C-alpha cells in the first residue's frame, strides 16, 4: 500500500495535482453569486498506483434539462476500477476524473422533463465513471430508445453523462444495491444472452469468489441441471460450495483438475481474466462449447500500470483462425457491459435483464453478497483487497462513513468473512479542501 | 465439364486407376466359393476434376455383427462432395473410395444383435463417405451412447463404418429423405444450438438457395419474429422470397445492401463460404451478435483442387484476437456436422435435433426441396450444377436411374426450376465392369 518506486511511473502531464493544492480550475465562490455547494468525491489524478487516488471536494453540478441529481449512499468497487486506476481500460478520459461505475442513493433533484423519477426515489446507478461522489448528476438512459433517439445519447456539450438509472428494489439494502448492477447484469447476460447456458451444461467460471462469480453461482442454480465449476482462492471454497459443485484453487492446474471430474471437458468457460492462453480454454471445451472472455483481470500484475506486461499479455494472446473453430465445433466470444451501454448504446437487452433480475430479487431467489464496507478515504484499501483477491462478493465504499479508527479496524478485520488484513497505515488520502469545478 | 488441363494436376500415387482397368485389388470370383454379388457405386479414383469420378462395380460387403445392409434408392449430393472430390476436406481417406454422405433406402439385411432395424424398414443414412452405392453396409450410431460405449465407436478393424441411421418418415419421398440430413440437421443445429437464434434476431445467410439455405429458411420461419436476409443468385430470388425478407445477389456488395435496410447491422451471420474476410462479417454484427462459419465453399475455385488458392484463402483468413471480441461484444463460432458425428463422436445433440425435425415433418411444417434427380453416371453433371450454384434445394442421384437420353435431357432442362444447362457431353463415365473388393 505504499507508493515506493512510483516515481518511475511518470504522472500524466498536467493531470497530477499535488495533494493539498488546488488545481488551476479552482474557482473560489464570489460574493455576487450564491455559494456553490461542495461535494466529496474520489478523484483519480493520474494513472498508476494508489497515490493517484484522492478524496477531494468539487463544486456541485447543477441539474439541467432531463437530468437528475442523486445523493449517494454507497458505491460499488470492482476489478474494473482497479484497471481504470492503472489506465488499463480503453476509452478512459484524461485524469483528473471521478472514479467509480456504480452507486445507490436517493434522488435529490430532477431537471425539466424528467418523469420517470421524482425527488426521494431510491435509485441504483451504473455509469461509465464518476460514481464515487456524494452528489451525482446524470441523464438516465431511456428504456424506450425511440423516446429520445440518438440526440439523447449524444446530448449537448455540457450535458451530464448518461447512466443506467433504476429504482432500487425495497428488498435489498443500499450496500447490496450499490454493488448489484456490475455483478448481476454481466452474470445474467453472460448466462442467458451470450453463452446461452442450458440444462445439461457444465460451466467453468474463473474468479468464482468475486462479485460476478458469486452472482453467476446464484443465477446458474436457477437453470435446472447446470454443473458449475469455479476457480478461486482456497480460503473462499467453503463459502462457494453452496453454488459450485467443483472448486479449484487459484494456483492449481485447472485443466488437469477439470479433466479429473469431467474427462470430456466442459460446455462453457466464462473467463474474466483473459490471461491464460486462449487455446488452453478452447481445448477444454466439448464440441458445441462456448468460451467467453468478459474481462482481463490478469493484465493487472502489480499496483501500477506496467505497460510492458500489458503489451506482452496482449501480444501473446492466441489469435484464432475461424477455420479452427469450424473443425472443432467451438465458439469464442467476448462480453463487456460498459462497452455495450456507453460506447455501443445497445441498451434494450439490459432493461430486459433488469426486469428478470428484479423479479428474482422480489422472490428472494438471489441475494447480493457484500464483502465489506469502507469510507471514501479507504478507497485505496478497498481496491487493494480486490487486487489481492481477498474479497468474497462485492466491496463497497460510502461517502457517509468515516475512516475506521485503529480499534474499529481491528474488529472489522476479525469479523471480515475472508480474514482480510488491512494495511496499518489506513489513513489513506486525507480529504483535501481544494475544490475543482466539474 | 471437360478434363482439359488436368494433366497438370498429378494423380495421387497408386490411387488413379485408368478407366476400364481393374485395380491390383481386383479379385475374380473363383468357382469354389459362391459367386460374390456386385454392387454399382460412384468411386473417387483420385483428388481433382470430374474425370476422377467413376461408376464401377464392387464386391458386395457381407453383413457382420451389429451391422445392417441398405438397398439404396436415392443419394444426396452436397457441396461437401465437391470439396471431397477436390481433396479440400481434412480427414479424407486415400482414394480410391466410394463418395457420398447421405442416402435413403430399404434395410436388406441385419447382422447379429441389431434390434432397432429389421429387413424392409425404410431408412435414411448419413455417413462419413461411401453413400453413393446400390448396397450400403454400415453400423448404426447408437442413440444411447451407454449402449455400447467407446468400443462401438472404434469397432473391430474390419467393421463396417459408423453411420447415423434413422427411420424414414412416411410423409417424405425417397428423394426428399435422401437429401434431408445434410441440410436440415445443420440448419436446425445452427439455429438452435450454435447461434441460438431467438425472437427479434436478424439473420444473414450466405448461399440461401442451397440445401442448408432453404432448410434454414423453413426452420427460421418457425421462430417468431426472426428476419432472414439471404445472398443467392438472382435467378433464385423469386423462389426464396417465401422464406427470406431481403435477398441480395451473389455478386452484390452484401455489406452495403444489408446496411441499406438494417443500418445497425444484423445479430447473426451464418456463413457456408468462409471466403470473405472475417472482419467484414464481424463488422456487420450488432453487439451480442454471433458469426458462425459452417463451411468453406469459397475455397472451391475451379473444377480441380488448386492448392495455391486453397493455401492463400487459409492464410488470408483473419485471425481474431479474443480481446477484440470482448471490446466489440461479439462471438465467432464454427460448426461441422460430420466432424462432430464421425471425429468427435458427439451424437446426443443430433438425435435430439432429429426428434424435433421428425415432428416438424409429421406436422407438415417443413418440406424438403429437391432440385433435380440424376443417375449415378451423371454424378459429374450433378456436382457441376452445385459448383455453378445453379441448384435450388438439393440435388439427388440414384442407382435406379439410367442416364438421360438427349431427348429426355432437353425436357428435364425445360422443367428444371432454375433453368440449368447441362453439358452436352452428358455421357459421363461409362459403367465399367472392373470390380474391386472393399
């Protein structure tokens, strides 16, 4: 958790703001205009290690036409946030920007023309980034795309970013809701729309103990006669046995272990890592099998962006000749929820999945698993827990929480389901008083 | 249809038997043993042009334990047969061997232990090759794989080859049945098991007028709200409009034509050609789209095997990085029925598909389309019709037919649905009297 050696990773020009100093954009409220409210958020000041995460105050954005403001209660933390911090995702804005893809909160204000939401509604939000804030202003993606057409997707130059905004079901807590969309939507779409998992399928899931892995576990149990095999740290196996019929340690040779119980291989592989060579997973598939890549967590090799390792992983990934797939009767596919929502604007299938998931929540057939809850100031520690693969289910951060005192911290450690050890220098980034306009 | 220039294509060593000469294996019946019955078949004597196809007499195989003999009525001719003749498929035996993958006939004899079939049963057969014969001896793939396990798949060294043997539904003619399996099984499995076509899908089918293309047309109509787009010679468009909502000429730019009606692209591409660069078809897919290659007919560039063109096509096919599929939310897959049945022994899914297809036949919901019927001696002309993409539906050859007289031929031409022009030197290969033991 220390920043040693990070000096070798040059900060992005103009993006890194030394702690405690305001950015050039800082604008002190003048006496002539009403005072601008300040909002606490977790800012990324440059791509790299934990020191580029900073809790900071920003001017609150006003709500424009078709926009809503959400007073945030809790935010989901995912592996994608770790990759975002390290600059390993495509289509990232230039820092500084507010981190985070999902949160839960109450509608605080609605702009002109908003009819679907009213002040006081509890909502859950999935956005491209910017979710780790006290006060979030977004435009909701319309459920019926004909409602507003492309111009809604584009929006005027100063429009708030698009986000998936949904009413929070009453049966889930704010923490559960904050970490729901980035786990259950991918899990549902992977099973039903991408890999088309059916009765009789044998499904291998990598990183079974994470947010998506546990969601896949719960959702796949609802399809009759599906066998789930998971890879996960052995410390998580006990908790995972309720969903997975076979569990393989993260450091074991999963091909050999799968073949012990299933000599003919599996029918589906769901791979959030992309690291192992593709031919290894393709070789494990039965005829008509589907291998789906939905993440590249294996590209995260340390705390900082390592361009050399990244490039090596990319280059070394097997390219596949379609005729090999023809000869072997196999399918190779990829899935990225955020690409689909925010770059491809392919949204109807997401609303359909949400309807199905809502129903399952109401019926109590799925139960989001929250690993632990942290303050904004502890975002670094929260991410570190993911990086160490110590989480079981989802990690949540909240602007309403204060950083734990050493005493509390010790208790939290004891009660944490996977016995996480948090760094002792948990002070993290101090909340700075500098403000930037958004 | 002439063999000019074929001298440049060296015959496979030891495989080419000059017409009218018996092979070394020829064994004249001796007076001491009962006379061995002779069976007419279409033999491939070497990989290359039409001259390597020969109608010949072979000794009839006797029926061993677990085997059945079928008196063949009609045989299906497919694009794979053209590729087999040219040696463009993997896993081909060394010529000479009997051509053909499917036929229809009556069970003439059953070996010890056969309970599923009895003499007189009308059956349809799909085999790896060897179907173009008067008298076919095979072992039926068991419906329940536990019935006989792997040793059934392997069989003793002199065992008859494995084949899918099914009872012919009474509602279809012998010609329809002979050409049913290699069209409707791939079409069904592609739609339901590989591409998982659902309501709302927009499906682009290449070579829509062929056997599989017309079968896909009929089967996709049974899935509500599926839009079918086909590419086919313009002469076939009139007949295809009953199944396909948009038809594109074979020589048109299909990407541009599809985009005219569907600016966002399609959800599924079913490609029997493999020739166009893969990125072109992937680029036409909507997010969550599936591009399935199930043939490589574009590799057939002339009457003879052209290794240079073949290698060029193979090398030029785009290799795909799985991370590209992740970024674009797309799937790439392959399907080969014969690979699955005869190399991978993955059979249960085929019997399931057959059950569904039988039901559809009984209900009159599908109606196999036969393009034309030819004698064994006209096998060259039958294949030539496929190569010229002149067929609408399936081409059939029969050991029961005599080659057409010039008079008949003219009439057949006039009544042929797509106005096929048959070569005037239709004498084809004369039936030789030499015999080879199998």
